[in-house]
C-alpha cells in the first residue's frame, strides 16, 4: 500500500445554512454552536488531531464573522488561510473552485458542518489511492443514518463510485462529506462550471467516476453526522454527550466520564427543557412563619374534622399494604353526582388529573384551547408534552369568549379546558355557552375545583348528553384536604377506561382514600362550612369596596380578585407591605397585565377582618361604597 503524506485540508464554509436556521440565530452556519463549540472549530480540531497541518477555509456568507471568530481561536494548531467565495449563493463546487489554486497536490476536502471522528480522516488518508484519482469516505451502515432522506447516496461497484446523488433509488453507501482530492477534481469542476455556469461537488465526482477514478473508502463503524437541520443539531449534541468530542468508538475513550450535571437536561425533549417549574416560594414563606395569615393559595381555613383525622390514623396502621383502586369511594362519588358506575377516576389532586388528561390526548405540536386568565397548570402541563397552548382572552365582563374560543379551533386542536368558577376571576360559564362549545365534539375539561362555593348546579349532569365532557373536582378546596391530595374526574365510562390506560397504578395513598371517604360522610359539617364561607366572601367583597383604590371582582370561588391599579402602588409592593403586616396574599401582575391585580383567599370572619385591617393600614384610607361597571383586563394566573 502506498501512503502519500497529506497535510493540507480545504474546508468549505461559504453557504448560508438556511435549513439549520430556526429564525432565532443570526450567526452564520459554521459558527453555530454544538456542544458548546462552533461547528467549524470542531472540524478544525478534528483535522489537526488526525495529522493535518494547514487548513484553507473558504468563506462567503458573513465571511468576515467566520474569519474573526477563527482568528480568536489560539489553540487550533493549524496554519489557517482564508479564501473568499463571492458567489456563495451557487453550489458547493463553486466554493471549492475558489480555492482551486491551493489544490496543487493531494488535499483533504471537508464541509464545515460535518462532524466526525478523527479516525475517519485517518482511514481515508491511509487508503491506497492511485495517482490522479480521488476518494470519498463512505458509510455502508445506512441504518444508523440520522436523516436518510436528505443524505447523499453513493452507488459503489468494486470499491469505485459509479453514481452519486440525494435522489438515487439504488445505492450501497452514504457520503460522509470528507474527500481526498487532487487537481483532477478541480479540472472537472472547472469544465462543468464553464459549461453550465454552476457546479456541485457531485458533478465533479460523477465526471471522474465515469473514468473509474473516484474510489469509495469504507469508514467502518466510525461515527459522523451532517449537521444540516435543527434535528441533526440535536442529534450531534447527543452524540457528543455520549461519545465525547472525538466521537470515539467507546464513550469517554476508556477514561472515567466527566459528567456535567447541568448537561443532563439535554437528554430531555426541547419542550421539557423550555418548561419552568411551578413557583412554590409563597408556600415556603408561609411555612416559615407560624403566625402568618395564609390567604394566597385558595386553601380552606378549616382543619380536617375529627372524623377525618380518625380515618387517617386508622388507615396509617395499614400502611404496609398497597392501596387498592378504591371501588367503594369511586362508587360513592358517582352516586353523589348521579353518575353510573365506572364514571370516576381518581388522581393525586385535580392537578394530576389535568396532567393525565393532557398526556392522554395531546402529542407534540397539537393544540390545547384555553380561556385566559385561568389556572396555569393547563398551559404548563400542555407545554411539557410538546403541546401548544392556544390562549383566548376573556371578555371585559370576565366571561369566556365563546366566539373567540370557537375561532381558535383548528385541525390540530385536541383538548379544551374551562375552569368554572374560574380561577382567578371567580365567574361561571353559562350552560348555553358550555353546550355550544361541547357541540364541537372536542374532549372538553370542565374544571369545577371551586364548584362547592357556588350556588349554581354542577355541569356533571351534562355527561350523559356529551360523552366528550370531563368534569374535574378536588378535595383540596371545599373539603379542606389540600395537603392530603385527592382529586377525581367524572366522565363517560369509555373515557375513564381510556384515561386508565395512561394513569399509573397505586397513585393514591391509603390514608388519602380513607380521609376522603370520611370527609364525604361529614355532610352536615361540610354544609355549615360552605354556608359560612359564602357569607364571609360576600362580606369581604363588600368591605374591600370601601377601601380606596381597591376594585374587587364578584366571585363564585373561595377567593376574590382585586384590581389595585387605582392605589398608585404595584401589586408586588402591596403584597410586600401586607406580608410585613402578617398577611400573605398573591400578586398576579407578573403576567404583564395592563392592570395590577392581587388575589385574596376567603378565610373565616376573623381572618377576613385581619386582612381588611392590613389593607387599610397599607393603603391608608377607606371610601364609601361605589357601584358601577368594573374594568377588566385579562391576566394569566400561576396560582393555586
């Protein structure tokens, strides 16, 4: 075998890279970062480690940026020469012709967006290539190709290239984008360019292959990837994480792996990486001060009843057993709303059921229709599965915009969420509007987390007419078991069976099941508590209206939304001042609302009076009751 010393490489970095751009990156393609390092820098480091001493870089689109970036790299170990291709909008053969003067001997040719192991270069340089011929590193293992449709295919016979192109129907190998070339290829490209005004590398390869002068060199199991699309970029990052910067045959090249904890997130899909965890800072503040009045998360002011506590203690003695499916509790809940057997499914709070419904119906790129402002979990959980929340603002009268919701339906809509009474506005949807929406036939979640605080009837009665409806309830609010975690969904048995395929087993602890069953049996105490809270809510709303600058919104929930724009203070400033006075409420102005809002949970009469007194101290004055229309601007809530 004859081995000629090849020390120069031509690196093509002139194209626009439009297929890799997602509209968010202004940098030219060779400078796109993969694994923390620009593409072209990785290519040059690979060439150096394989024995190349000089690189001729052909630039074009935003070439000055490429040249400046490489000039700042002091440890490449290569002599760099730059050649400008002013016709970078033409095919890649023209870019190579721009550097034709440097192909006066055998050279390596590579693209600036192909990543590969140095071993690929070494195998190509060690291959026996006759004088006047060229060679292409090819991969015969086509099943491991990331994007076979876009790959350049190569027809090979007896080790020589016979045909090349992306659209070949019959082929034996794939083009890795790394060539061993000489003056013969430049001559063929010049002839094609002179005739057609343009030329691609494939044109030159095809011309030489017709004379049997283009060899195919098998790269074996060496790893490589063409970073030509956002999906290929993600694949390249994954390969680098697993196999290291050299894409070696063994992860870590036999050395103990150096694992960056922060890099683990790149194994997750892009939509999970973009998600933000729920902010629980307000709970930490409340838990850290025992005398603080918790009026920020729509919790019940009442502790669990003695009957519930007793049931929890008894269930704890059976904590060594897995909890069952709680058929008795599910039957009790079905009877409570006059539903048939098999129409109830349980979750660890209604939040788990929100997540369950979304995971059951929504895939990446599919849409979920939301009337906003509303509970933030609908949007947040949609994003974690790659779904797209479609946000339809409510009307100025705090009503769901039915025409807007219907206009928001597309062929990608898979699910609709409606919260009634709605958090944070407190209003209910009318039955006529709900029926109009249900007639669309889309799976529609009717979240009745605050139903018990309202005088209106539950919409669970519509389930027999609309099997696409799913009604959510929770024990966290009216039943006062937020820390015990139980929610349930009422739906057609066929829907329940579908949801059960996705639900994890044993998701509800035995003590939770016992507590919920006991709470349902405490009917008299429950009714008394609801009556007291409804009356306290009306009194709180009336008294808030008397405080200068506060504009409360009438509510059917256990909370009151308050417009504080007229106070001259920000919602955050008011919350901070109230906290210093021992009362923790919630600011909703972090969502870029045009007005400032806070939300106050309804407590006992004593708690409400303490909250009102704090408002008066913070704002400094009261006013006579003022009736009239209340302005409204939609805000998005991330609160419980």
